[in-house]
């Protein structure tokens, strides 16, 4: 249905007409996807393509619903970093797969394959060396620099003003980099819609229906009406807590820690607050010695961090930051480690989300620490703390008990993507979920099953 209405444009003293297309909600669909972020839209696009290739349908068999808008959640505020630097082999293999998807259409995804650097102190040396070895084993191109002098010289060859002390290793991933968050999500939406997928925004899920004698979901109840369906994909990021509850899945579980001790009645979900910001300088100010866009920089350090403003001690514990020049953010954008929200998951107010929240946004303490850490790393950031862009930033991540993603099927036909806040970079998960829905089990997803 099309409709048009006029709105006044007072500044120019004329009226213009906006035309919108209202999508009617279907009574029945084969595949219903909840969430119009990185996972939901990647799943929709890949599933539509695979259905057509196999002669089993097409994009018109798929609908995506989202209570907000495309990229309106965690995907839309993500820093966009794409990396392979993980301690778990399963994560590295999965990320290598996702990098291939990013590389399949870098222009459309606004993906910048500049690489990624993990810069570390001695306490992390052995772990980073293992990561490099296992990256090499799976054919993921990276260079490992070992030794304090060698690491310092390596960085000076990239940035002439590099000055971070106490660094004993550098892992330089030649693949990876970053993508512009909202632009890449809209590119996924375009690919999905071009394949025939319908995307219905402003539509909240209120519940699920199942048939007598079966746990399988037969319909999804929304505020726009009930939609019968045969398969459901859930990719809702920090709102998974609510969908999980609607599906009557366990709020507490038994879990074994890394020492083998079993913990009973452990909360299924916990929230962490994500701290990120932007230094409002010309992104070109962070070019390399060769005048090129640099890799994403991630620095961990156990050296005392002092204020770039008054020289007071900020911390003498292990700290870390990441940063990159980003024209999308119009500055140097990055962040530091998230921290756990000290309350039960059911009491956390996820909405309003991100910059709209009054409760979970970064404050002056983050800006002080992050800009001081930038100055610790590179001389060009000294005396630049006043350029920090003030304003609400941040977001919430919904984490599993072991901070490891869960990709599995529940209630017989509900495919849940619980990324434990690793989501944005995992654009390839949707491709693997599409394979599984069509009967092709994924070896890459096996380590991420709920049964672990």
C-alpha cells in the first residue's frame, strides 16, 4: 500500500510531499527472522541466495522483523573492527570465515582491509605467540614480532611518533580491519531485499505459539499481528534476554569453570557496558609514515598510565585500548575494555539503547583514560584531549556465562545467534546458519553449541 502526506518545511517556506510504502504483515511465512542487524540481515541474504540456488524457494519466503529500525541496535553503534585475535581456536577459524565474507564485497560493505595489530606486554607474550602459530596453521596471514627493541622499531617504522614503552610483542594481522557500521548493515539490507526478502521494521515480537504436543514454534506474535512460520532465526544482540524468556528457555544453568568446578543455578545472561568514543581530529592525522591508512591498533600494557592533563596516576594495573582513524566517525574512534554491569540481567534496562540511554553512556572518566592512553602510545595525541567529542556514546552487550557465543537450535525450529557481543565482525555466521537450516551441518559452529 502506498500513501503520501505533506509536511511543512518552514525554513524554506514551502511544503514537500513524502511518499512511503506500508508493507502488509503476512499471515504466514516459511522463514521468520527477528532482528535487522548484522546477524539477522546476513542470515536473510544468505538464506535467500541458497534457497534460489537449490531450487527450494527464494527471498519471498523470508521476512525480517525488528522492533526498531535497520541498524537500530548494537550493530548500528559498533566500532566496526574486524579481527582474528582470539585465544580460542574455534573463534579464530570462525573469524577467518567471516573475513572472507567481508572481503567478498568490500565496496558495498564499506569494509577497509587495513589489517589489525595486537601490541602487548611481556605478561601476554606466550599467549600471543600461540595465537600467531594457530593463525599460521589455518592460513591466516600475520606477522609476529618478539622482543622489546624489535617491537618498538617495528612500530616506529609505521608511526614515527610511536612512544609506548614496555611492549615486548606485536601481532600484525595482515587481514581484517574495520567497516563503517551503519553503512555495512544497510548494504546487507539492500542485498537481502534485492533477493526478495521483506524487512518489516517498527514491529515488536510479543510472544510465540506452539502446537499441542510439540515444542516447535508455529507462529510468532507481534504488535502488528500473528505470523505463522516454519523456521525462526533470532539475531537480536542485547535483546536476546527477552526473546529467550519468551521461548521459556532456562534463566539459570549448570556450568563448569576452567578448573573443573561445577556451578549450579548460574545466571544464563549478564550484561557488560561497552566504552567507546571519538577524538575529533582529522582522520588523516593518523596516517602511517608512508601516508597510508594504518591498521587498527590495539594496545595492552601493564605500564602505569598517567593523565595527559595533570600527570596524575590513572591506573597501575593492566589496561588496554584500541583505535583507528575513521571518516565515518569524523575522527579517531576507539574504546577500552568493557566492564560488567553489577546487577542481575533481568533488572538491566536495555531500552532506550546506546546514545539514547540515560544510564549506560560513557562519562568523563573514560574520555580521560582513553585520551591519556592515546598520548602514551603516540606523541601526536599529546595535548589533544580537549578534542574528545563530548556527547552520549556506549552500549550494552549481552554475554553468555563463559563469554563464548552460542549458535544452536532450540524448540526444534528456532535458530538462536547469541554472539556474546562478538557480533558485528561475525558477518559470516548468517551464512553458516543458512546452511544449517537447509540441512548442511557446519563444523565451524559445532564448538558453539549450548550443550558444551
